[in-house]
C-alpha cells in the first residue's frame, strides 16, 4: 500500500543516502539545509553515530527519506557487510561527501568505490552526486585547480553510474547550488512547472520569476526573460533570505514577504503556495507593487494545483 499523508493523499518517498568519512561535514550541511542551522552554529553539531534517519517533507507530497550515515571506519565496515542490504537497497540518490583537505583521499575513494559496488547490486538506477567539501579551507587561487583534480579522480572511479560533482562550503552559496541540483533531480514533473512559470513571467511583464521551497529556500524552478552575468545569483539569494528568515524567527517575528527596490529593478519575495515562496524581478518602473501582489494572489491556487499534481 502506498504511504499517505495526514490528508489521505499518496506520498512519494525517495531514499537519499548521505555518506562520506568522518569529519567530512555531512551532518553540518544537512543541518544547515534542513534543520535551520546557521553556518556559524556548525561547531555545535556532534558526530553522527551509526545511521541518523529523518523524513523531510518537500513540496507537498514529496518526502525525502534522508539517511545520514556516520563516517567512522567501524560503521563504514558494517554498512558494507552486515547492514549492506538495509543501507543500499531502494536508493534513489547517493550523496557522497569528500573532505578536500583529507590526508587520505585514496582511502576516501576506496570507501566511495565500496558504495558504488553495493549500489550496483542493490540500487543500480541510483543517481550519484559527489560534493568536494570545505573548499573555504583552501586559498582561493587553489580552489578550482584542486577541485578539478579531485573531480577527475572521482569520475575515474565511478563506473556504471552518472555522477555530478560540486565544490561546496557551508560559508557561501555553493552549498545551496549543490542541494538545489540534487532536489531538482528528484522532482518528476519540474518541466511542467517551468513552462507555467514562463507563461506567468510573460503575462506580468517580469524580468524573472524564481520559485523557492518554503522551508529550505532551495531553488525549485525559475524563468529568466533577460540574461544575467551572475550564474550563482539564486543560491546567493537562498542563502541571504534563509539567514534573514532565521534571524526573524529568533526575534519572534515571522518572515512573510519583502520588497527590495533600487534604481534598476524591484524584487518582490512573497509566500506563494503552501510549500513555496516566489520571487519576482521587474525593471519596468511603471509596474506597480500592488499589481504584482494581486497577480501573486490570483495565481496561488493555480500553482498549488500544479505542485500538488507533480507527484
């Protein structure tokens, strides 16, 4: 029987493994993305013992069954032996985290290969994402070169699977970039959402429309009617707005919406569907703020149906 939510609607549960050796930074990034931690609070996060399982509701009926697997050598051996089928069966996504400063990168690669062998047997259709993490600990001039060297070694070891590699740090937008891509992969009908956002953007004569997941502020979908030089602007916005939202919560205020205006554009960020926020960018000074607010309100129910029917 298919799992259902409290309203009796069917849930789509996706099993996601978060793996890597001890101190790679797995639990810190999970806590920042899903548990409303700020990067400066990461020092308070302790090591994961064995497997920490959590269910994260994402965009209505999509549920991420997130398995954060402790990276101590003793636990890693158990994952590949006595717990092999329990851990690696029915996996949709493996997120493997490499510490870019590791003194034993070959050992890290060996554990990664062991994961791939288990997935080949038990979840051959799984998608692989590798995060080369803690990039902030390298000199900026060395980051790209070091990342490409690590990425090439990872790709060489990845046989039988497609792998996407990202360089990440908890201190900038790269973490949101990687996790937005991971979640994007798990959304089954995201193209339909993108098409409707494009029509909405054209109808209201906006420069750009961006859809964020409500709790994580990860980018779900967008349409850009004008070109932009900054390819990481969405993730920067995710990072900034989520931190602002958390600051509001700590002062007992609820973040609902905001407007940012300058000489070149106006940005509207507002609650949209039950599981999303929307950001609308307009550069036409003749478009009134009240008109944008009315359009957002008028299309909420329509997009609620699209998001709910995506699963």
